[in-house]
């Protein structure tokens, strides 16, 4: 057993993952969380108005989420998932137009090629231009080619047609990056594309069949009870820095925790506040340049759900085309409509009231799904996570810090760090894995 002390500040997914990875490797881990709950931006809440337990937003996972699955394995969680090893996506558009994209087979390239051949909205010209994707993935110069370019530029460079953008790339980008192509760094897009084509099953989309609390928080708390010193409702004020290292973390109320290593796992907008101004200016820069983006979830409780609707399409998940809502998830008792980064992707969003936006989304669902046109709506709930993510733009690339820092014993975890991934569950878990490995290499 190593026994070195590690203090982790921030009990979101990155902080929980780092604590579990290090705790399972014999470190004496203390996890500090300022609120009464863990999970950060992945949490569930009971809504008295609807009588339902809701997630703060629908989260999907992918087959290439290796570190997220390793975290679940570490804390002894057997997840309840609905998935298949192939990529299967369904789309609807106003007027009831419906399309299916299915990529089946052991070889990802061949499976996707067959999927596009059978994908009805695409023309022969569309399918011809898709041939450039394999070349992009396999070219050694791809990273150099993409440096400083956004995804909109890349799609145009690859001669992807407007039809391709509408019926495949834009909904795919909203699902993975939570924004539109113009705000996505092309290098990050390439990283995700390569991971998706890595092996059979990597491109699978996975729908949790339980709440975020049940999936992540409750099993972690059970694990922490035996393996980690968990301090909730404890606010970390700042790190005490001396001679290029962190000596301790100061807590509200005057307490001080000394440690061999420290991990900051707080959101990017909270990170500068963990340091005295002079220390932050000396050792860090750029984080304040990251731009937050919100995610709106609209929960709709109909008087009844059509028979088996939550199992239609791909486990109730379907993309909408040409609408304000980007993705719809049909649950047993309710519908969750997701709008990603509306302040950037919905024209006039700031002038649209919450009630008006809810009414628009309900109308979009009725227009895209005739089955709901004659069904009454019992409740509609608007929920906005204002800083759910950050824009994974070209400009953000220089603002994302590495997981190591200029302080020899301080490491930085979070989906906003330089993982090469967008702000996803896997991004958070990957940052935690990198921090853990850096600490373990110190010994």
C-alpha cells in the first residue's frame, strides 16, 4: 500500500473518478465537496410538480468511453444500459418524415459505408463525398491540416454537401459536442472520429436505464464509505502555495488540510478562485477565456404514452431535423427534449421566454410524431443548466490547461482540461485517469 495522501477538491464526476482511481491504488484520498451532494453537473432531482425523478439533462454514453466504464468498474457498479454494439440512429422532421441510419458489422468502416448506402435522405453525390472520411482518419498529416480550423471549415474542405450536413453531421455534432459545427475545433472532432472507428462496438450509443444518481453517485458513495475520506458541505477557500508546490488547502472556518498531492476537480469558472491572485497569475493563465454553454432540457409529461414508445427507434432516442429541439428521449412516463447551447444555436433565444420555448417544442413533437397530436399534456417543465459545458472551439484550445501544472504536486481534472475530447462524461473520467497516472509516476 502506497499510503501517500491525496486531497481532491471538487466532487463532480472528475473528482469522484480521480478519488476512485487513486483509492483503488492504495493512496490515502480525501475528497472535498462544497455542497451536500456529489455528481457536479451529472445529478438527479425529485420534481414535486411532475412526481418524477429527473436527471438534470439526458446523458448518453458511447462504446469508446473506456475511462468512464473503468470508473464504474472500480466502484463496483454493474450499470443498467440499453445498447447494441452497432451504431443505430433515428431521425424525424416536421411533417412526419422519418429516417434510419444503421451501421452493422464487425468492421467499423464497412459497417458505416453500408449504413450510408441504405440511408435514404442521401443522394449518390452525398455518398461519394463521404469517401473522404477514411482518408482523413488515416492521413498522418490530418492533425497538422486541422490545427486552428473549426468543423464547419473541415466539412467544407471535405466537400460535404448541405444535404449531408443537415441529415447526418449536424445532429451527430449536437449529440457529441453539444453545439453546432462552427463552434467545434476540428482536431477534437477528429479525435472523437478516430475513437469511434477504433474497434467493433466503439461507435455504439449507450442509453442509461437508470438515473444519474443511481448510475454514478450512489455507488460511488457506497465505495467511498470504505475507501475514501469524504467531506461534503466543506468549502475549500484556496490552495496555500510555497516554493512551487501546494502545501495545503485552506477550508472555510479556518481548518487546513496538508497532503502530498492535490487535485483540483472544480469547474473552469471556479478554478481561479482557488488561488490567491498573485499565485494564479504566476502559475496559470487562459482558463478565463473558456466560454460556457448551457443545455436546456424540457420535460413533457403527456396524459399517456403511446404503447411501447420508449422502446421504439433506438431505445427511445431520436434526433429532430430542422427544429429548435435537437434530440428527443422517450421515457416510460415522460419525454425529454434537449436543446444544446441555445444561446449559440437558437436564433433569438434571449428574446424567447421559457413558456414560449416549451410551447414551441411541444408543437415540434406533435408535428414530427403524429402519435402525439391527439394526446393531452399534463405537465411541461423547463430546466436549464447554465454552465453545463464549454464551447469546444478553436479559441478554447489554448485555454484548456494540461492535467499537470506549474506546481509540482498539483494536478487539474475536469472535462475542460486538455484531454483532446469535448465536455463529456468520458472527458471528465479521462482527465481523472491522467491525473492519477501522473501522481503514480511520481512514486
